[in-house]
């Protein structure tokens, strides 16, 4: 049943991300991809609120909101929450995770782009 909650939340999150990003980019300056930045910041704020409010990571609301909706709305919300959890356990692991995530994802995007660019 958790897959159902994730799927519904994910679909809604993707649509909301698109609508909000398009609205901001069409009505405000596109400086720094303001639409995407806004969605990422908003999603991270919401995931912090929900993670603080919901005690159980196995509740249907967690699957729907955190994994589904916010996971689709912004991947930065999952990254931010996981980074804070790592910092709470071991600060060095949190630092390594941040460095590896930014370094490897940017390099992987570049390699993929170069591999398939004409």
C-alpha cells in the first residue's frame, strides 16, 4: 500500500513543481533559475516541518508527503534531510556526503552531456 501513497504523492509533486516553476519563471526574473531555486527552498522547508512533526517514517502520510510529493517536487528535500541525519550521527560523514553528492552529480551530468551531445 505504501507504493500507492508514493505514486499519488509523486504525481502531484511533479505537477506542482512544474506549475510553480513555470509561474515564477514567466512572471519574475529568470535570474539564477529562480523558479527551481524557489521550489527547492520551499520543498526543503516543508520536509523539515514534516520530518519534525511526523514521528514515524512508516506512516502513510510520510510515504505520501515526504517520499512521494516532496521527492518529486524537489530532490533537494531528500538530500537535505539525509544530510542532516548524517550530521546528527557523524559530522564527518555529513561533510563527505555533501562533497561527494555535489562533486559526483555535477561530474556525472557533464559526462552524460558530453557523451550524448552532437
